C-alpha cells in the first residue's frame, strides 16, 4: 500500500485519486455503494411548499409528525468542495506540504462523487476572496483536477469580513471545507457562521502537522510566519509546554464552536493515510 509521500510524489491527481479509491474499497463489501453524496432512504420534516400528498400519513398516525419520505435519488446532495489557499497551507512535514495533502484529499473526494454522478462544484479562498472555480456540470471532475493541479497557497487571511453571494444559497447541499483552520481572532468562526442554514450540512476537515499537534521539538528553532515575512528564534524545549497548552486551548475552542446539528469538525494529522481519512469522512457522514 503506497504511503502518503509516494502518492503525493506521483504529481498526478487523477492517478492518486484512483489509488486512494482502491485502498478505500479494500475491506468494504462489494455490494455497498461508496460515495459522498449517497444516503439511505430517510424522512424529513414537511416544509411549506411541499406537496401534501407526499406526507407519510401512516407515520403521522403513529407519531403525530408530518414527515416526508425521501428516496435515495431524492436525497442525493449537491456537493460543494472548498479549499483554503492562504499561506499557512504551505506548511510542510515529512517531505510534503499541507496543501499537497489537501489537494490529494479533495481530488479523491471529487473522484468518488464523479463515479456516483453527484453534482460537484469547487471554490477557493485566496487573497481575501472566495471564488467559484468550477460549477456543476458533466465535466466538473476534470475541471476540479485542473484547478487543483495549479493551485498555489499564498497571502494572508483577509482583515475585512468576507462578503459573498454564495452565502445566500439555500439549496440542500453538503459543503466540505479543507483547511488548517488557523486564525488570528475569530475569522473562521465568522465565515462558517455565514454558511449555516438548515438545508446545508457543513463538514470541516482540519489538516494539521504532527509537530503542530505534539510539538516535540528541541534546540534553537526559527519560526517563520507563512503568511508574512516575520521570523522569530525560540528554544524548542523552553517553549514546549506553553505552546502545547495554548494550542490545545485553541483546538478545544474549535471543537466547541464547530460541532452542531449541521456543522461538524473532523481533525486529521498529515501522517494519517489519505484513504483512512476519506473512510472516516464517509463513515462520519453515515455514507458507507
């Protein structure tokens, strides 16, 4: 089974996605449909505008609730893939960057959606702007790969609040954000709050390095801010406990903020196999 570094060194996102998909399917029964947009038959609450004839009256007689039963086809989601391209995504460990890890992760998710025929769109957040790079179409997967191949991380997080017409969408969809979710104040919290809506499911995938999570570094170290030219020198052992305390406090804050009815945070380290992360995503969403 190829490692993350071996997969990333291929520099071929289409091939990488296929290899990761093959790893993903190992151990999964061949009769199970694997994909990020599939769901089992389910109920949802009746909403104004729905056809009353679709109400399940037998369910109503038992529960007193007006529910509509959706078929698998009706339940397929619009999938919006979103990538953070701020400078901190250039952070590297073990021979590859956070951005390279994110690219291969997103390519694999797009590939699974493509195999399933899901409607895919792709967005980036870079230089303070949120842009739609790919809209849903028969060629979305190929276009997403093309954008990912050439994507570069640079710049700082915008100091001004981001305004985007994409926030106004009320379509039923799954929004998958891939980022390190590092912030100076509460930028990410404010941005995610703008996306929240009862018909949207937000899955936030936070990619962090092992050194960021554990910080078991010794000696004189030079720390460089990847979103500016700032550099400072510190002793690793001397600052370890304080760094670990503050970083844990920050992660705990994200855990509290990004866990709700329609918002979910999935944290992964860059040394975790890509196929294992995708399996978590599918299982997490009850989609396997």
